C-alpha cells in the first residue's frame, strides 16, 4: 500500500499533535530573540541565538566568549525586559553557552562531497513551493532545488 505524499504547507498547517508543539516552541523562541535583540545593540544582537526557555531557565548560544561576557553584563536587563513582555514571566535565570562558528565548520570538513538532492525530490519541492506564501522561504527552497542530481 503506497501512501501519497503530503505537501509541506499542508503538513505544517494540519492540527498535527507532533508538529504543532514544535512549531509553537520555535515561534516562541523567535519572539524571545526579537525582544532581546531590541534591547541590545545590533552588533551584539547578530551573535546570539535563543536555544531554550523552559522551567525558569533561558539558554542563549553565542559564537564567542566576548559576546557571552557582554550579554552577562546585561543579564538582569534582559530578564526584566522579557518579564515586561509577558511571554516568559517565569524566567529568573539566564545561562550562556559559547558555540563558536568555526567549530561547526570544522566538523563538516570531513565531508568533501557537495550536498545534493535527487531530481525527483527537487520536482516534489517545486510542486510544493507554489503553495508557500513566505517569499524568503520560497527563494531558499528554490536555491535548494538547484542542487538536484
């Protein structure tokens, strides 16, 4: 019995018990990053990501110890700002982990073959791209389909 593939846009909008919590958490973390970024200077805002906000704990990832130190100096201001917005009223502790960009690049150096997808997968993606409203996502997916082999 062969199952028909479901379009990505439909899959993400379905009331799926496994997918919806993940999407909701990703949106919440994105909102937290936006709120924090508004209280930081742009240079600092470009060097962190929100990894987790749960059980009173906020975990930020930064790409250098320098940025970690600067965020630590602003720790109380960040927590107070988040409490004022009401998204994360229970956050009372901020943790920062340094995750250098070079580290993740070095891990991938062993894989010398360029990334590619099959022509069949690219065709399916092209079919699904038409149903996506977000123009940036469309462009990103179109770039991926150019790697078909």
